[in-house]
C-alpha cells in the first residue's frame, strides 16, 4: 500500500476555503486499492472533512496530547481524534519540534498515546540544513527514531515514519531522490522493511513519483501542495501506476 498524506498545517484561514478544498478532494481523488489518501486538516475542520470527503480520503490529526483527557487547555487527545473519525495522527513534525519545543521524550509519549487510541502515528524525523552541512544527515534521523519510538515494537505497531529534511519543507527545494534514498536505506536498516516509510519536503505532482520509483519510499507527506486539490489528486493519480 502507498500512502499520500496531506498536511494542511494551520490552513486555510476560513471555513469557506476549507469547504472549497474538501469539495475538490471529494470530486478529484479517485479511489483505488493501491493508494491510501489521507488528509490531516486543522482540528476545527475535522468534522467538516469527515462529512464532505465522503470516503475520498481518510482522516488524520496533526498532533495529539499524550493524556487521554484532563486539564490541558488547548490540547486535543488521541481518543478524541479517533472519536472524530481519524485513523492517523502526525507526530513530531519539525514545526512542532522547532516552534513549540517538542522533545523526543514528549514525542515518544504522544506516539504511545496514539497507538493506545488505535491511531497510526505518522512519526516525522529529519535534519536541518545546518545539521546536513555538518554531515549529520542520518545521525539526526537515528537519534529521533531511537528516542521518539523508544519501547515500541516496530514489528507489530502500525507506525508510519516520514523522513522530512527540515531544509526541504515549504522551501520549494526538495531533497533529490538520490539523497533521499540514502536516508531511506539507513532507516530501513535501523527499523525494518515492513514499516511504511514516507518522504516529505516540497513534494508536488511533478517530483512525486521519483521518491517512490527511484528512492524506494512507500509514500509521501505533502504540505503546501495538499492545499490545492488538483495537485493533491494529481499526486495520488501519479503514484498509483507504480
Ligand atoms: C510538511 O509540512 O510536512 C511538508 C512536507 O510541507 P511541504 O510539502 O510544503 O514542504
């Protein structure tokens, strides 16, 4: 199974825009047995997405708290996401690590909470530009995976890993499939071959296929391009022939 997962981040600004995008998804994504399309909108649009997608794509959250409920103002828990119809949740996105101070320890607790709630965590890892220049390309993914997925049986847990070089996210400068392939091989070596491993970072309908065909990835985490339903549906179409 190939995964094409859309991360809307904190977009769009209005309900009207969200409806327009969801309508485009519902009309444009052609279901097929080889590709699993998943969309992760902001929490506030989950109900709308469930109603409007009509099964064109599965639903995911962009983050979750590690506790199931309680006095955590502003947080959304994994069972709450499951209750809204989510089957997936992005955890440890670089924007959460960098802008909200998420640590490997917090991420590990979130992954465990997601699994306990029956969600498949989409665990993100990847190096910054400075770390890449320093030659720490696979070292960062290794530390983040070891700490973030600590005590999790990767042979049985439905974990998805997304390699997202931070310097390629939202920059229009995608990692080349050759560079991405090196990290793909490394992650497979330290985990296992069964784990769905996705590439993320400036993916569009033109470069999407290369990460699956030339770099060995089994899917893509798509940010900016997922806000354009034609582009997102185009990525789903493009990868289904591989
Ligand atoms: C992301 O936010 O996970 C991402 C990959 O963004 P973009 O596709 O815009 O680089």
